[in-house]
């Protein structure tokens, strides 16, 4: 179903999905890390028969960045679009160095909400007001990407998403987009505030 902008105007990964329209290749390969952020792609993106999704059956975090590099090396003629949370990026994101070294043009969209979001959601549901051990102190992922020699971009608002997504997908080399999502928008159609009432 089509994504609609949240009433509060806060950024979630749906804005990225909406910006993909007309910009994603019909045979693009999506590499997914574990996390609630993936729900926006699954719910709102219209997959074509030749699209490919690569992910981890067991739900382990950190697979997306190394898997994206491997996918790009194995399928050099396909657009490789990677979805990963900030937690997963902090686990294995240094594989960006391999992408730069081997000139693998992965497009990495980091859902950067400063939280291990799935765990945070379960805490809010089962233990309202007792958030523990899920906050993350993130780097600026765009500047971090640039330090590797990749292109680093940032989306801070819904309005910025179309132009940044277009720039990222059109770039020739590896790109990391730091998508500064709001932690309250913890999953499609679900907020932390609604869970903690």
C-alpha cells in the first residue's frame, strides 16, 4: 500500500520508499538487515518480478553491509540497495572499506534513530517507561562514509528525501545515506508513545 506522511511530520523510512518510485531499477537487489525499519520497505514498496531480496532468516543484525558488498561483487550489473539500522551499521559497517576498495557501488540507507529499535519496541510494549540498554550514540554516518572515500548524504526531513534518494541512486560509487528517523516511529503504523500509554 502507498506510504502516507505521518500526521506529526516526523521522518520515518517510508519517506525513502516513496522517493524510490521511478528511481529504482526493475531488477534491483535489496539487501536487508534485521530490524523494524525493514517493515516500511516490505509494506510500501511495489516489488517487481525481477527484484531480489537478500536477508538473514535468523534475524541476526549486521548481515546487510557485508552481504551488500558480496551481492555487488556477484551481480555487478544490478543496482544494490541496502537497508540497515544504526545498530547493524555499527556492527559491520566497516565493510564499506571493501566496497570502496573494490569499487562496488552499493547504496546504503541507514535508519539512524539512536536505538536498537526492535528491542526498544518490545521494552515499550512489555515494560512501559523502562527503556534499558537500547540507546546508541551514533556517529554522523555521512561523514563516516566520506572518511572511507564513499559518498555520504543525510536525510533529516521528509521534504529532503526525494532529492537525496535521487542523488544517491544516480551516484557511480558507494553511497551511505544517514536517514535521521524519529525513534517514536518505531515500526510502520506504530509509535512508542502509543505502546507506552
